[in-house]
C-alpha cells in the first residue's frame, strides 16, 4: 500500500505532535535521572494535575500506534524491493535496539526505544506472517489484557503496535483524511467517553483507578488524533504542518537529543523533583523551539535527520543519499 504525499505529511504532523507531548511527560523523569518519579513527586497543584490529565499516558499511545503504522508501511516497501523482506525488518528492529540500549545505559533509564525494539521483535515481526484479521483481533485482545490486568503503560505497546499495523493493512490509514464526518463523530464519542474515565482516574481508588488511568489515556489519545486529522483539513493545516512536521520527520533524532538537552539543563539548575507544571513547560518549550529550528534548517539541505539516515542505512544495508539532489539551476531540492 502506498500513501499519497498529503497523507504522509499528516503522519509526520501527528508524529511531531506526539513528540511534543512525550517531551512534556518526560521532562521531570529525565531531570530526576531515573526511570520514574516516586509517589512524593506526583502532581499536587491544580496546574500539575491539569498537565498530568492532559499529557501523561496520552501521547505515547499515539507514538506507539504510529510506530505500528510505519512498520506496516515498511513491510509493504520491503516486500516490493527486497528478496528477503523480513531480514530488512529484522535489521531495522535490531538497530533500534542497539540505539535504545546505548540511550538506556548512558543517558536515561526510562528509555522507550528498547521497549519498542523488543516488542517489535516479539510482536510486530511475527505479525507479518499473519492475516490482517488475526492481527486486528490480537491487537484488541492485547489492549484489553493490558488495561484489565497490567494497568497500561508499556504493556499497551504491543496492542497499539498491532492496531496501527492492522489499520494500515486494511487501508484505513490511507483513507484517514477522506472521511471527515466519520472522524468528527468518532472523535466526539472518544472525547465524551474520556471525561468520565478521567474523573474516575482521579477520584477512585484501587482497581477502578488502575483501569481508568489507561482507559482515559487511550481515549484521550485517540480523540487527539481525530482532532488533529480534522484540523489538517482546515485553514490551520499550514501552521500545524509548519510547526509539527519538521519535528516529526526527525523524531528519532529529536527524541535522543531531548534527553541530552534536559540533562544539560538539570546539570545547571538542579534536579526536577520540585519542578512545578510551569517549570516543566519552561524547560520543554525552549528545547522544542531549538529542535524545531534545528530540524527546519537541517531538512532544507538533507533528506532525513542524522539518526533517521543512519537507521535507514542499516535497515536497507546500503547507504542512502543524505543531501537533496540539486535541480537544474544548481539548487538543492
């Protein structure tokens, strides 16, 4: 399956949007220099609670889902271009695992790349041998088990991977912007359903809260995706594309450099244990602005970010072009 240029742009925008939310969620844990904050560092102020409600476990589901979409698209490309397509897929996941382990060992114990690569090897790669209906059913089963038994977080990743892959194989992703009315209705239902789930998340205790937290996160994440897809059909499409697409096209590079930048900042101003919600935003905003500026400048001259380019090189086992090809006037395109 091939996506049109417009729809690839939409995926880049969604990826960049998710990356921004992930940074907001990760700033304090990275600054804390640990995988997670203890209970004494959970939100206490109203602003922190709002940030927690809108961000935590709301953006990594989008990124996980998009990873499954991207893997399905790569599978289609590998089957068309390579004699041994699954060797291509295996190299891609092993390369991501290597990068994730380096990130985990030397920068931040909360690294997610090792999780993605591991679940990719365990779930996504084997799914390429399965019919799409089996992949879709498996996605639903894994998501339900994660919510009901494991409380979400990383246990949601396999189901979200398979959901993204299944919807891509069914052609839903290719038609995602062609049915605005359906998207609007679905987004409204998801947003309305997220409200009581979020209320239960904050007011209930025990098993109810444990289940409500991932449910609220999934519903909110899906509502965010629907809202963004609809906005990309309005006059806001241009500004949204300008803001989020450069970040999304260099998502791996920006994910890795964000850790370095947060650690550099905390090395100057101290750890993040007592950062307020405003402090989190004040740290994340300049990082995102710097990354956006760097991404725009880089992509004017180069086809991909540096980490993406190396990843593609290992994936296909041949060096891809990095610079844009010059046009007849001698300018790069």
